[in-house]
C-alpha cells in the first residue's frame, strides 16, 4: 500500500513577475517620478521570479564563502572563495544598474527606479545586496575628493561585474597583468573591537607617506577593523586617526603594480544570517590609502555614504516584507485545512491582510524617500532636509518591524515554514540585520535627536510632510498632535528617543497612506497603528475591515 502519496501541498513560488504583482510599488514609482524606469523594473521583476535565479539564491546560502589565507606554497593570499551562484547573482545585479545607475542614468527618477529594482531583486537573495549597496553609496562620498572620483567613479558605476583578483585601476604598463578592470565594487570598514558604533573610540592610525598632507594624499594605515563588509571588494572606505583627528580614507585592495595592499583578513564572521555575504575581521599593516575630504573630518565625509546605505536598509527590508508576504499568500492559496483553502479561512485572511497593510506602508515610505533623494540631488533643499530626517526615522521603524513580520509570514506555513528547505527560514535569519547595519536602533534614534537640534530644517521638513494630510483622518491628526507634544517636551529626550521616533515613523506612514493608498489600506492602518483599534500581533484587524479589497490589491492574480 502506498503511504507517500503527496497531496494538499503548496507549490514553489516561481515563474511570477515579482514587480508586476506589487501594485503599491509600481504606483509609488510613478508618483515619485520614476515612470521612465517601469520597463526596467518589470524586467527585474521577471528575473526575480525566474526559477534559475531563485535556485542561485539557495545555492549561495547553502555554500557560504570560505577564506583561504595562504596558498599551498605558504604565500599569503587572503582570498575569499564564493560559490559560482553568488557571482551569477552579482552579475545580474550589477548589469541591472543596482550599484551605479542613479549616478549615470540621465532619466528622471533614477534613485526611485533603482530603489524599486533593489527591493524586488532582494527577494531573490539579500546577502549579495551588501556589496551592491556599498558600491552605490560610496560614490557621493568619493566626490569629496575629485581626483579619486575621477579614477574610481567610472568603475563603480559600470554595469560590468569583474571579480578577478587584480588591481581595478592598474598602472597601464604593458605585459604585467595590471591593465585594470571594466568594473569595480566597494566595501567599508568603520568599526573596531573596542568601539563598535562609537567610531571616535577607534585606534587605527594613518601616517602620511610623504611631506604632502591633505585631501587626495597618500597615507599608511595601521590598526584593526572588527567588521569589514565584502572583503573581496576593490575599494574600501575606512576611518583612521591622523594628527588632525578622525579622517576618512579610500583604501584599494590591490596596489597599481599588482601587489596586494597590506590588508590581512583574520577570519570571516559566522553570522546568524546573511550567509552568502562575507563579513570579516581585518588588520591593516601599513595599508596605503588616500585621504577623502578634509583632514580630521572623517565622520561628516563618510556620512555621505552612510545616508545612502541607510536608505538601502529601508529598501532592503521593504523587499523582504514583500517577499515574505508573497510566500505566505501563495502558500495559503495552495494549502487547505479544516475543509477549505487557507486563503478562505477568516482568521488567515485577517493575518494576510494585516501583513499586506504593513508591507504597503513600508513601500510608500521607501518610494517617498527615494524620490526625495532624486529631488535633493537636483538641488531641492527642502527635500534634502526631509531625507536627512525621514531616512533615519524610516530606517529605525521598518527595520524594527521586519523581524516580527518575517515571523508571522513564516507561521502562515506552520511547521513547513520552520525547515531549512523553505525560503522562510532564510528570510527570518536575515530579518534582524538591517536593524543593526549602519546604526542599531539606539544609534539611529539619537541621530534623529541630533539632526533635530543641529539641522532644524530637517525636522521642519518632516512635520511639513505630515501636515499635507491634515484633516483627512482624525486618528492621524491625533497622532501628529501627540508627536508635537513629545517634541516640545525637553525633559529626558534621550530616554524617550525611541518613543519619539516610533511616533514620527507611524505618523509619516499614516500621512502617506491617507494621501496615496486605497481607503481600505489607509483606514486599516490608521485604526490599528494610530487609533488603538488593533492588537499587538498581526491578524488583529477589527471587524468591518475591508479585507477582501486589501488582499485583492496586495495579490492581484486576476
């Protein structure tokens, strides 16, 4: 008698258009000026649903990178070997402009288009997005030193991925194998063992290699870095102390003559998630780098990179939310329990609709931020101020929400979600990372307070954005009033920082939803996130919520 007949099981989510099914994303792209990029976004969406790419994401995590410090003859090589699937994913990401397009694409809405593609592509595999993000983000920082930008920007914005272990720039001498590369990627190494986010506690020193001092000049760096992301990158931004104070340096992995720079990889981190991406500890033994920005002004210089990587934190977790929701609703449509499909069970519909509301709130915030970066880049000072504050606010909140979101999406599968074969385990392990990367929750909230004090225009711009929805929903109006009350109370501001930033984020998402989302979505958000008419877990939308409309929008299969 056969005992292993398979029935009432779901099917893999593949062969779909991950962008075409995401109406909130496509509408946001159009609203924020990115219409010219819709065809590109559609192409990436179809690639994200391609079973070949989905399998590549699985392989890149099943076979994480391995460090080889020495070759078999005893020569130090510090080579990190990746599975070919990782390089395939990098090739796709770089070729689609996820690293460099906003800096070279002459079409309007370049940051919006790139953000949408990144959010969609992250649903395939998130780990390789780390070097892609850093490559995208390093460009505005390098522009503080024109000679560096002139050499490196064409490589960093290239659509060619070249993983070959050789100098990116080369010295141009014929016959010595150092003619340079067609494309380059970037990483960064900021934190140290004793300081973490407190980079002013760093001990790495930088000494000039000649009598020359100042921007663009060469220094030798000696010290250690506790986290160096993507150590196989071609170029790194690092912080080190000169006599003038903490300064920013561009440090290549290879020197132009073909020799390795003095960057020694000590080990790779064994991380909770993000397995496909190598994170390392390194020691610098006189590594050569060039000063970026003014001597002693390393933190303001590197913040040009950090602000963009924080934007990518928002983009990445927005993609993760959408990916988790997509997996959950697909499973619910193909699995039955207690006599009918899960998708027809009222309580499951409540859970899925609540997840859909959260996902759309993150998507509207993400596209609004990306549009702000486009307009700020074109010289709009109001948008510069808005993105300064709203990026930090958004980064804090959506990164806090995604681990809870990932857990709930995983639970939709029951026990089938809690196995390594399912995509949900990887999503769950990945979910805390962006909340830590580029400033954990406390760091971000204190940065919001610092921005409000030192750049009051940024707070004014955020509050002006909230005012655009005044009178549209009484619950939102009350939430904005509560936020104002929090801000004018100067007592124990640091102690209340998380409370303030959470309220700001929810008010901002509410304002965007009330203005731009269908009424069913906006009403459900305001009722449960602002009005207190929901519970503390997903799936607590109140009776009367138009769940049918929410789910039809979130998964428009017809």
